[in-house]
C-alpha cells in the first residue's frame, strides 16, 4: 500500500497524446522493475510540472519538510555555499512520490550516496543544434567506432527528445576528475572523425548547425534523464535503451512513448543492465591513449 495519497489523477498532463497524471502513475508502476535499479541510492534533481506540459516548469533540489518515510541526503553545495537536502531514490513509493510532485521526467545523479565522487557510468550526450537527427545517428556510430577501437563497451539510448545518450559502465571505480578527462578525450576524437557536423564547443552560437558532443555532464551533481524516464514532449516520449543495430537511418525517437514502452520491455527486457555491471579500466585506456 502506498505511503501517501495520489491526487488529481484525471488531470491532463499531455494534451496531444491524451495522457493524464493517472496514466503517468500507471506507466511508472508498470516499468518500475526496470527503472528502479537506475534510481536507487541516487540523489535526484526534481523537474516539477504540476499542471503538465502546458503549465509552469521549475527545478527543485531541496526537499523542505519531507515526510518521515522519505529517504533524503543532505549535501553541501559549493556553488551556493549551502546544504541541500535531496530526495534519494529508493523504492516504488519514492518514484511515485516524485510523480505526485509533478515530475514527468526522472533525473538521478550519475553517482550514488556513499560514493558521490565516483560515477557508475560515463555519459556522452549527443545534442543537435539546428541539424537533422540523421547526423545524430552518424555521430553515435562514430562514438561506437572510437570506443570499439579502445575496447570500451557502449550502450545507447534515445534521450527522449532530439538527441542520443551513450553510456560507458564504470563500476564506480574512478573519481569524476578522471572520468571527465576521458570523456573529453573521447569527445575530441569523435569530433576529429566528424568535423563537418559535430562540435565540442560549449557556447550554443558557436556550434549552430552541428551535433554537440557534450562531455560536461560527467561532474558531481549533474543529471540526465534516466533510462525509461518519460520526457515532457507532446508525444509523451520515453528515453529508451537501444540495440546498436537500431541506431540507423530508420530510428525515430518519437516512436518510443509512454503507450508502447511496456510492450517493448516485455519483448527485449532491460538492455541497460550492463551499464551497472563491471566497469572499464580507465587507467588502462588512458595509457593506450599515451596519457
């Protein structure tokens, strides 16, 4: 039995897709066994949209006066010089509580409580700036070539919007400083292979018409949409793990939605399991790169 009362279940969160808040609850319950391993023990930044897609959206990190059963973690923020009390992922009640607060998408940290400076994965976020999705696919393929050459396993997923996220398992064995160094090197190697349509430049105006290979999310406190997280799009899209052979010219991120993800999971299962498995040897890879 839930530890709190869900409310406003008939509120329409996605007018175009005709999806209600109740439908969102039902979706996260249905996929909970798949998504919870990527939320557990992680602080969460809450993107709240209490009135759905057409209402106000705002980020909330600090949980004020949380219910006694809610798991939280107070972490000092260097940027604000204040303590921040984060909601920590735990079980289905914690996930559903986030939805009750108006969270359409779920944004966990890359690291877990107890080892906040050691991420479980390296992430490259392929983000198009005024360029077609087919170039995102080409960039993803370049990522795979570069990483395959280094014997690095890679796991792609749709961002749920216009990009592709590519993860590399780390096993929480390395600090963010080392991981970010490797991610930056990879981003530059990918850019060297695809200079006509990719960029590693931070300013959006400097990368217009390019796919931005973003490595900056490999820092403590950064978040990205979890696998199987719904995204706030008109189609109610879902950030969906993929087989590499699905990353091709036919790939359409809009086809993965709240309405068909459960059926897909029944067929393919959790393609993301290896991301939480044995990690790569970062030091060995840096040595191969003569660094």
